[in-house]
């Protein structure tokens, strides 16, 4: 339960660099903040989904049902549902209020990489590996697949929404934004390198593309122009992560290093270095940009302050006194 003492302990942990949530017995694979930033949902190779109280650091719920590692989790926009994908070839929809599984989509062989809720949460659209997008009606449980093979290759294909569901796909050095309903090409960008992975913020204003080597490019999609080219990211091979409003970018390596970049200036705000302790699997910004969480290979969920101007600071960031 929440106590003033528990909050004080967690705040001291944040002040020293990170807050650590223990509970998963094996690798944590995914995590996401609730819309009000009060909770984090996480998935693990122990086949469980856990819900954490951000203020106290306590695990307040465990969702059981998957029989394979859970590698994707996300909250619905109203925070009342959780969607999860696991290597048991199922996607599940959960009711947050009573921890029950509302629907199960079976034979979902290809892992989910990005989810978009539409129609006031009545429909979910998710991109999966090997150029497949699935539309899932959450009311009647029916689904249909859409194959995008003629339009480019993607491994991590981000979704975002304007009037309808839009997906960003890449082929060689080309990036294309397409309407999933009409398959109309909306925008095309060209990079100086072969694109390995992409991320787009939820409002479709900022896109980040990464190469296999050490380069990343930040695009303003509304104006169709390149904002910044980021160099020297050779070991940062995990898919990048943008905050919801597109103002912050997290670059993750396989070696326990995370860089948080100001999208407007292209400058490094903060480096989180956990080298040789554990690796990051996936990261997520809080909706107010104050914190970033990471699912880690040591089975923990960890939270750091982002160092952005609107984040609450309790005295220390990392090991440097303010």
C-alpha cells in the first residue's frame, strides 16, 4: 500500500539515478506507462504481465494466461484496457479493473511491434513482423490481415493516426507513409543510408530513422524536412523511442547505454550508462516527459528522470550533484 515512507524511498532512488521495480523472475521484455503516468505495465520471458504503481514501486497486479514470453504490452488511451502480444502466438486484451482477459486473438504467429487504438478504443490495429498489419475489432473479436509486401520492407513499422491509421514503412533508403485503409501513399522521404528501423511519435509529427552503422536522422513530417543527423551511434542497435509529443528521443544500445536527445536541438540531454550490468530490451517515456522506463534483461523495470526541463528533480541526476 501507499505510504509517505514508501514514496520517500522511491524519490531517493530516483535522485540517485534510477528506481528499480523487482518482480519478474526472468528478462523483462516490454513496458509502457498508463495514460495518467500512475502505472507501468510490463511483460517478461516468465510469461507474465505485471502492473506497477509508479509512486510506490509495488507490483499491484499480475496478469496470467500467456504460455510464451510476453514481448509487447500497451495501454488503451483511456487506461482501462491492456493489449499484450506473446510468443505463444496470441494477442490478448485485458480488463484493468478486474484483471480478466476479455479477448484472445489466436494464430498471431508474427510478433506485434506497434499498436494503435482507434474508434474510441473499439478497434486495434497492430503492425507485425514480415510486412503484416492486423485489424482487430475488439467488440466482436473479428480480425483481418493486410499484407504490405509491395510497399517496402519493415521489421519495426510504427503506426500513428491522423484521420485514419497510417504506417511508416522503409525499403532501402526510402521511407513511405501510407494510409492503411486506402493504401494511398501520403508522403515519401529519402535518407542517405539504408534504413534499419523507424519510430514515429503518436501525433505523426516527428520520425526517426536509423541505419545499420552509426547514423540516425530526425525528420519533421509536417514540413517534410530533415531536422538533425545524429552520428556516432554505432552500438545503438535497438529501435529508437520517441516521446508522445515528439520532443524527446531515446537511443538504446545492447550494452546498457541510453542517450536521451532533445529533438528540437539535436543535443544530448542525458546519458544513462549501465554498462556490463544489464541490457535494455525496450523503453517508454512517461506522457509528461518527466521519466523514462526500461525493461531490462536482469528482470527489472527501471525508471530514470529524463533531464527535460519539466521533469521533477529531487537533488541528483546520475552521480552528478545539481
